């Protein structure tokens, strides 16, 4: 039994933000983390020695508003202001600058229409709001599936438009997972301590873990809506219906990253740093080529297709990515692949997906999810963020806000 002011459930970006804030405000706390590591959906591994690869978050989104830019500076980490890949290859050739411009204009048109719809307050899905018969529609749907981790028919326009996007997406060389782990190094975390129950029937709260019961004044729950929706934490008494509805309205989609490392630079000095490779109508994959000069490529999948490919298995994901590379760079390009990492976020037992999007008509549920129960059960995490959901810094800021509210 431990008696503390606050028991924080989860040591991802939100849990770290909350713990640091409570420490600053002089409150006692424990951080209970189910997995063997800190960082949650921020997770960097070396695919080969000295070559860090992010399995989860990688880009400092909305960089000029992102507090992790300062953290990266303080930790001496490296980032660039390069942004997302912009080149595109389709139908056996590189697209011309005019076509890329046309693509950009299409995206801007869809955004303007969605802003107009959001301003009316009458919500609909992104699919319903956008042009369905353009040559860029499939590319748009694919990019949206990366942005929201769900498909366009599953995403609320009002929710999407509430996201504060400055269009600055800066990748971190050493990895976003590295940033979170180093930043959280001074936070005491009890690892391998999955919370299976939270009892709030008496005064305070009691949390059940494999290592014993924790008694605290309040609990701060930062786990994903995938975990909450699966009922992996048993609440006694149960959560009210409106809270279950908020969880269900903010499901996680899927987003996987497939990394192939090469034993040499097979692309040459003039290669594009990123390409959206499309073959036929739907079949698209964005490839990040030799980020920071590392000899690897990262291919990304999103939405239902990411779920389907994840279920098909690691080899299917590798084959798919290799085929995309071959389509653009020729069949010999994959001869020098020496290492591979394939993520499987839907199958991750402590997350169960990638990040949240509000279903059409459900954008108001983020505020509902963030609401505390009886001033004893508090909620934080990316899905509770009103404007930076789906991101690491949104999760972090939500953790700070919840801790300040509790204190
Ligand atoms: C593939 C992918 C790419 C992404 N790319 C970006 C990006 O480029 N930029 C960006 O900003 N964001 C990105 N994101 C989103 C970002 O990673 C998340 O929004 C953010 O990290 C979520 O933080 P969190 O603290 O809310 O949740 P989590 O990171 O999920 O933290 C919750 C923690 O709770 C733990 N937990 C679960 N169940 C229990 C339990 N029962 N008891 C105790 N602990 C438990 C989990 O292990 C986890 O550590 C990406 C995510 C994915 C999956």
C-alpha cells in the first residue's frame, strides 16, 4: 500500500507531463506504467547501431506552438524544418511541378470547404465534405488516413478543423521516443505495473496492480481510448454512460511504420528525401528516403488498410514496402536491404491502435472525455486535447492541465 496524493496511470507524454507538474507543485504521486518502458506511443529503437528509428511519433507537429521543440533544444537533440515528403511518383513517372501544384491546390480547396462546413456547426464526415471525383481524391484519402489514423468516412470535419495546424512538421534525428525517454528520466516510474482496477467507491481511490494496491487521493488516467474502450481497467463503480459514450466516440485508428535499412546508400546524392508512391487508383505509400542521411527508408500505412496489412503479418508489410520502392527506384533497389522493423500498433496490448479521431457528429466528446469524475478520477492523454489531439505535445499539455486542475 502506498498513500499518495495522485496515482498516475501511464508513463506516456501525458503521464510525464502530469508527473513533472505535480512534482513542481509539491504534490506526492506514483506513476504506474504497464509496459517495460517509459514513452508509450513515443518509442525509438536502433534499426542498426547508430541508426535511430521511431516506431511511434516522429514529427514535432505545429512546431512553433510545440513545447517539445524547447525540450529538444535543452536536451541537445537535432531536428530539421524540412517537413513532409513532397515529391510524387504515379503511373510509372515522377509528377511534374505543375501536377504537384495542382495537388496542393486540391488540398487547399478541400480544407477551405471543410472550414466552411465546420463554421456552420453542422458536422459531417471528411468523406462527405470533400470532392470524390478528382485525380487527387485517393491521395487525399491516404494522407488523411495518416493524419487521423482513420479513414475519411470515419472522421468528423468539426474535429479535424479544431486541430491547430501550423503546417510545421519537424522530424527529430535521435527520435521522438528518445526525447520522451530522456525528458522523463527524472520521473520515478513503476514499470510492469498494469492497473487492472480502480475502486472509487470509498474516500479517495484504490488501484489494483500486480505488485499490490495503491491508495491515493485521486487517479489520473492517461491510457488510450483503445485501452479504456476494451475495458482493460475495471472501474468500481463503473464509469457513467456518458463517459463510455465519449470513449466510444473517439476511437483509435491505425498507423504503422515499416523501416527497411540498407547496407549502403542505394539512392545516390540527388535522391528525393521523400516520395508519395502511387500505383493505380488507391494503392499509395509515402516513403521517407534516407532521413538525416541514415541508410534506411520508412514507409507508412494508415486507416483500415494499416489494420489489414498488420493482420496479414510482418512479411506482407515488408513485401508491400519493397514493392513500392521497386516501383519507383527499380527492382534492384531492395537487394541491399539488411534489416527491417515493422510496427503493429493495433496489436500493442497497451495502446490497441494509433491515435484518436472523433467520429462524425462527435467532436464535442473530447471535452467530455477530459471531464473529471467526482474530483477523484481525472483523465488526460492525446484524445482529451481540444486542439492538439493525435500528437505527443497535445498529450503532454493535457497532462500538465490535468495536474494543475488537480492541484
Ligand atoms: C505510428 C504513430 C505515429 C505517430 N506520429 C506522431 C508524430 O509524428 N508526432 C506526434 O506528435 N504524434 C504522433 N503520434 C501520436 C503520439 O505518439 C501520441 O498521441 C502520444 O504519444 C500519446 O501519448 P499519451 O500519453 O496520450 O498516451 P500513450 O503514449 O499511449 O501513454 C499511455 C501509457 O499508458 C500505459 N498503459 C496502458 N494501459 C495501462 C494500464 N492498464 N496500467 C498502466 N499503464 C497502462 C501505456 O503502456 C502507455 O505507456 C503517433 C502515434 C503513432 C502510433
